[in-house]
C-alpha cells in the first residue's frame, strides 16, 4: 500500500512542477509564489520516494 501511495505522490509532485512551470509566466499570482509551489512539489516527490523505499 505504501508503494502505491509513494508512486502517486511522485507523480503528483512531477505534475505540479510541470504545471506551475508552464503557468507561471502567464499568471502573476503563480509567478509570485512559484518558489513555494516548487518546494511543495519537491516535498511531495521526496516523500513519495521515501514511501516507495519503505514500501519495499
């Protein structure tokens, strides 16, 4: 179960990073908070990798 949650978190983190990178130039509100949004996406990906390792 932890394995699949980890995979989902890694996928969500990658999707968030790609989405915010695409939308930041078009939306000044996102561009202002991009650093924090990238940190959140990275946190999701790192937590997902940890859960994948623990899940094995």
